[in-house]
């Protein structure tokens, strides 16, 4: 009889723990479901961008005198504009030395007056 009461108590305790774990799992699922949907949308957008980039790459090579190596070299040049060869573009806003307008660090020249940003400034004034 005592053993049966002990087992029943242990079973009830395990059932409460299982119920609590299920509640926690459901709460986590409710919180993470929107994140999973966001990730899925981002993956779809990345796939579309990759497809677009590949198509443009092939069009450039097919219809111009640009070559694969030339495009890769330009990609490396653009990548180094922030002084880091890391495969990313880090955009900062600088002031154009000529017209004092805002200048995007990814551009080699001012959008407003056409002033060419000195190469050293592109690399180190960020």
C-alpha cells in the first residue's frame, strides 16, 4: 500500500512536469513561429536576389566586353572601399570635400557635384 502511494505520487509528479514542459514548448513555439516565417521570407528573397545576380552577371559577360575576371576584380575593389576584404559593403556617409553634401562611402564620386573622392579617403575616412 505504501509503495503504491509512492508510485502514484511519482507518477503524478512526472505528469505535472510533462504538462509544464508541454506548456513551455507551446509558448516557445508561439514565440518562434513568426521568426521562422521571417527566416523563410528572407531565404526566398536571398534566392531571388541570387538568381537575379547570376542572370545579370551572365548578361554582362554575354553582351559586353566584360569578363568574369573583370567583374570579380571590380567586386574586390568595391569590397575594399571600407578597408576590409570581407565580402560586405559597409556604408557610411561622409561629407563631399567640394560641395559639402552627403556622400555615400560606396560611391567613388559625389552624387551631387561629381567630385571624385580621393582613394585614400575612401579607404580610411570611415
